[in-house]
C-alpha cells in the first residue's frame, strides 16, 4: 500500500472502531436484561480487537520503516 492508501485504510479502521465501540457499549448494557446478546457482544469485541491490532501493527510497521529510512 502506498502512503495515501495506508492513511485511508487507517481512517476507515478508526471509524470502524468508533462505530463498533458504541454498539459494544449498548450491547453490554442490554446483556444485563437479555443474556442472549452476549455472543453478539463478544463477536463485536473480537472485531474491535482485530481492527485495533491492525491499526497498532501498521503504526509499528511505519515506525520501523521510518527508523530504517532516517
């Protein structure tokens, strides 16, 4: 990916984290009344973890690349 594509992907990933975080919070509250939503909340939590890892992995990769260039 070039720098522009990487930045667009990162922005989309950050938007996804913001969106999914709101759903996870709502489902956590709802889970108290309807335990059946636990698997859905867990799935969203897993997706959040994967997206967050992708973002942090890209940041680490960028730092490594920048350190070797300079």
